[in-house]
């Protein structure tokens, strides 16, 4: 078992099947030692987590949805790289939160994914990030997150 696979097992995490694209794009693009991962929406147990934070969904639901996006990001990394041990660092997460106009806790929502990356990769999981509120997301998803990941060389 690899180091990150052992860490996932310790955390009780089983990665989902990586989602297939729903439009004209690819899930990942590797350029040199940088992996770009397309936005991943919030699936949990095969079900899309939908709704608008501050309207019909609360902060806890949003954090769960963000964590689900993070798990899908990990699944896409695993598929693209063959092993999560090839990850040098999570560079940046770009997060979009389906939010009511009065909802301002997007950073707290996105902690669901950020904390997952730190739990899995330790200090290499600490990253730059944006957390943006939007009025709607594809398929009515509650959260969508993309990522930039540095890959080990040599």
C-alpha cells in the first residue's frame, strides 16, 4: 500500500469513481509538472448534492458538499496520475458555492474541501484558494471546486 493510500485508509476514506465530463471538456490536463483539474461538483454516494446555501441549505450541508467535491478531486488525481503519491503539493482550489444573495459564509463552506486536502497530504495539502458565491451551478449543484496540483518530478 502506498503512503497516501495508507493515509486514506487511516482516515476511513474510500474514493468515488471519477466523474465523466458532462460537456465538451476533459477532467484533467497535465502540463509539465502541473495538473489542472476541471471543476468537480458535489456527489455523495452517487447522488448530486443540490441546493442553494442560505436559502434551502445550511452551512453544514455546504461543508459536506465541499468535502464531496474534494473527494472527487482526489479521485481525478488518482485516475490521472496512477498514484496520489505523485502529488507534490495542492497549489490552489477554486471554489464556487451556490448561494443566496445574503449568504456570506462561502469560506467556511469551502473549508470542507480544504481541510480534507490537509488531512490527506499534510502540509503539502495547504493551498491558495478562492471561495466565490454564485447564483446557480451546473445541474443545481451546491458546490463546484477545481484544482491546480504540483506533481513530483524525477
